[in-house]
């Protein structure tokens, strides 16, 4: 059964530090990465057989299969994917940034360019569940950014790649798709093999091995984030509907046994009603075993002294998803300091954002919303600045630069300026 605690009990618990990544996972991932660097495609094939139970004849999915997937998913789901893609594209278009040029004085031109990365690698989870939504959320921002080549990887299956994933890749505009998963796929994207090209940045969620692989290859390539277990936090008062609140908490719990579902409320009565609803609804869920472990081990209900304190608690937790289950939710938005994505009001379930609304569902987890935000167009771009000084402009400031360089003990720097201004 889900745990219930007071706000003071939560504060005491919050002092316990989060444990480190398993050394066993770290070592296993390091070995896989080294093996892929050393043996390339041969290593990928062996790991696919070992972890996925199959290895395709060719890692790359032919374009003809992507086209055929559109027919396989049927007209209804295709139309849904296309409408969702349109919403996601419309939202993310507002994130496109332009460079700038400034001329602070005569003979000086300064500026910044916004450039797309050359090649992006998108990791799309597979295995027990297929997520076409993750394809849309990762690929569409990359396409809007103008990435030169979008490379997607997803684990193989004895029954072939889910047609929904392939159809979403076609709709979203992925250039190449490869059937390889796990830490070995991250290694292939980071270092390249004879078949899979090396990329400049890797995005997308995965299990703990994928997350650890992204951590280990960071620096060789860029990454979006280290994604941990998914989580949701709901803030509600005594007027909240326990049936809907329980449903929203359970929607997150079915992601995995380590997912966290949290309710913060100022009403003990609501807390007890939600507990009863969770127990009743758990019994009818197809993924009951997964949700049960998630709720029992990582779920909690915190009874705060006030709704204002509920927001303070939420900001401390920094949830991936925050539902403001209150009347006039816009009035409370200013109280939110740390949250990946905010869902406002009684008719905006988090699931709406997972698939359809438009904002990205690739979000900071494990409290990292304190310093990061959702995946977006900017994650697939880089900034480059430029500077131009005429001879007269350099002479005007040359003495300042020479003295600054000399103050730092970098005489060669000073001389590189002085040799121009002395003339």
C-alpha cells in the first residue's frame, strides 16, 4: 500500500542522499562500450543475440519498410500520429532561435550564429513496450533544428520492429533507422561502426544500462540528459476528485517498478480517499504487478499544512511531471520553480502531454528539473560567436588588451596585439 506521511516526516526523509549507480552496471556498461569500440558490428551482433534474443541480418531498416509501416498501422492510428506530430511541430517551432549581429562602435562587428549539429542519434526504447511517441518527441525538434542527418536506433525483436515505431520515424522525418538497442547501441552511436555512423549528440530515454552508457560516452559526444525512473507529483486540495487523482498516479506507475507517483495535499480526508481508489483501480490494470511495486516502494502521499507548503515541497522534489489539480491553476503557476512539465487544472492529465498536446515528453527526472528542462530544438543546435575588428578599432583598445594579458602573465598574448598596434 502507498505510504502516507506528514510534511515534517518528508523533510526528515529528504536528508537521506540518493544512492550511487550500481558498480555492477557501471562495470558491465564499460565492458560493452570497450568491446564495441574494439570489434564494431560483430560485438553488436553478439550483444543483440544475448540481450534481445535475436540479431537481424542487416541492422539498417530499408526505407521501403518505413513506407510499408504506414499501411501496417492502419489509417486511424496513422491519422492520430500525424495529428500528434502536427501539434508537437507547432509547439516546437516557437523554440527556433536566430543569431544576432551587433556593431558597438566603428570598425567592430560582433555576433552569434545558431547552427544545427551535423548528426543526431535518437535512442528509442523497445522490448516490453513500444513508444512511437518517443520517436515524435525526439525526431521533430531535431528536424526543426535543421540537423544534417537524424539516425535512430531501437532494439531488435524476434517479431521485427514495431510498425508504430517505424511509421512514427517516417512521419517525423528520421533519415536512417537501425535495429540495435541497449548500451551497445549507445556505444555504436558514440564511436561509430562499419554500419552505424558516429553521431554528434545522443538523445532519448532508456533503461539503467542505456542511461549509464550515455553517462560514460558524454564528452565523446553530447547527450540530452541522464534519464532516471519516471515520476509524477500532483498537488490537490480537499475538493480534488480521488478517482481521477488515483488514475493519474497509476498512469505513471505502469512505466516501471521504480517509477514514483506522489500526491501532496492539505487534506487528510482526500489522502485516505485516494489510497482507497488506488487499491481499487490497481486490481483492473493489465500491468498490475509493475504498478503495485511502483506504488508500494516508490509512491507516497504527503499531507502538508497548506497548499502553499505543498508547492514548497514540490519545488524541493523537482518532479518530472507536475499536475496542479486545483481551481484557477494559472494563479498558482508562479509558485512553481522546479518542474519538467506542468499540467494545469482538473482536465489536463499528464498522459495528454505524453502523446499529443505538443510540449516535449522527454523531461528531466530524479530531481534534475532543478537545473534542466525538457528536450527541445535548442538541444540539437550549437552557438558559435564571431568577432571582427578593423585596424583602427584594434588600436583604440590595444593598450587595454596588452595590459590585461600582461596582468595574467601571458606575454605572448600581449605581443600578438602589440605587434599590430605598434605599427
